[in-house]
């Protein structure tokens, strides 16, 4: 789809984009040494949107060795000299500074076979993934926009730079990045870009599970995740087998903003296996698997005092809290609020774990009970009675029970 580009790619901003002091100092140092230097990519996009960037990237006409010479060996780290990137340490902060470059052929569907440095900012911007990321800025020259990125940002469009199929064939991870940006920013995929996302989805099989996991985690945590998880389910299925189509189930956006909860809902069957295949860490896998099992076994949570205390005993406070919050969302708030009942109960500081019992195993042994499994069994028995309301959680009450049992 053809569209009119800006006649003048070098657009002088009617306002100055705010730059942190250390970033502005980095640009000035390179310019004073005779080189061009711009902030580029996502930090410019976010600033144009009125958002605070997470980090700042700088591109420059200086070659890697010239960047090191400009700042000195003590203030630079050769992060990726082969690809033109040097980390500059300035005012206690770090900035990645990368030489303008042109990528060679992508032979593995992920990385260019070679990188050629260039002195042309325009050539560097034209190799980037999406127009909204192909924008650069410096105070002296203003905004450099050779691909119409500013207009697409204003319109809320995700558009590939150049031919979208070629962009995705070069690097299939860009398919997931497009969906992640849609989920996080709430932008619309431009028509040709959306068609290429679907048409090239088979290429996602080339991408490492670690890369897929990183993008998927950001995607599912996005404030606009539902539209992606529903409309592009067939794409996500290629790289994340087992993920459900949320358009038929639940709104992920309404779930607690917790990764394990959202993964538990998105992978309700064989949760552990699905997440292990995506290389999630053990804690995330265990927690998501447990929440998924609870949601399957008890889609409508039981909110009686004893039921909540038993759940706390078996699952702990965090999983119980997340389960109640997720279940309430998935049942659309029908029935008593488990989350509210849990909160009210916890304010009483009730006993639901062995650690909270007024008597410990050490106490029983010091009073004459022989060490062994019987100690643990007795403690479990007393905890159950406390949860049932048949025994008070006080040392006097618990020790009286022990004496009546004749074990001391």
C-alpha cells in the first residue's frame, strides 16, 4: 500500500523533546568531536507519545573505535563492537551508542550475516523494523523521520519499514514484536503488516524459546492484550502451543496484573509442560500450574472461613490471593467475593500454618516427646483442629490437648 511520505524528512520540531542530562551530554560530546549523534527508536517514539522511556539509545556517525576515543577507555565498555555498539558511562548512567549501519542478508531468519557501517543516518533508519521505531532526534537538527514514523505514531499504526514480508523473513521475531507493541501500546496493525504477520507465522518456529518467552510475557501483560490474544490466536499457537483463544473464554486484561495468573489462564491444560517448553523459570511454572489447577477444580471459590483457612494452609497466602482474584474475574463477579472474604479474614491474623501454631516441635521435644515423625503428625493434627475451630491457638490450650492425648 503506497502512501505519501513527508517531503522534508528532517522535520524541525515545534518543541524540544525533553532529554535527560546524561543523554544530552552524550550527544554533545559526539557532536563536539565532529560526529552526528541522535537518540533513536523506542525512546523517541515514547517521548513523542508523552511517555517516559525505559532507556535511551543513541546512534551516531562515529565508528566504534571513534566512540571509544571520544569518551575514553575508562568510560566505555565494548558491548558489541562487531555490531557497532559501545556502552558509554556518563554521570553515573550508561547509554548504548551504536554506529549507523546497514544489515547484510539474514541467512538464519534472525541475525544479519554481516553488518556494514555507514555515515548515513537515513540508511540506518531504513533498515529498522517499524516506522514508529525508525525516528531519531537531536536538539540541533530536530526530528529525523525518513519513513513517516511520526505520522504513524500519531495515527496509532504499527507499520513495517518497507515490505513487511521481507522484514519478517529477515527476522521472524519481528512478528511477535509487532503483536507485543499492539498489546502494550494499543496501536492498530496496518493492513499489509497484519496480513504479513498471519502469512509469515510459520517462520516463528525458527525463533528460540527464550526469545518467544520474553516477547510473550510482555504481550500478555499489555493493557490491550485481549485484541491480540483473540484476533491473532493462530499466530501465537505456532510459537506457544496450548495457548487458548481468549475471545471464547475470558478477558485477560481484567485479570490481576500478575504474569503467573495470566499464564495460568492462557495455558489451562498441561500448564506445567507448556510453560517448561517455553523455558519459564521453575517458580513461574510451579505457581502458574498451581493456580491453573485451582481454577479447574474450583472455578467458583468457596468463601467460608474454614475453606479459606484450608486453602491458605495448602497453598500459602500468595497463591490463594491470586487464585481468588482470578476466579472472581473469570466468574464476572458472580456470588460472594472471595477476594474480599480473604482480605477480611487475613486482617484477623488467623492461624493457618505450622509456623503460626503457638507450640512448635521443639517445644514438644523439650517437654519430653521423643523426636520423630510423630511430632510432625501431632502438630498437623493440632493445626487442623485450630482451623476447624475446635482448638484455640494458645500454648495452654495446645499443651492441654497434648497431655490429654497422653504423648507427654
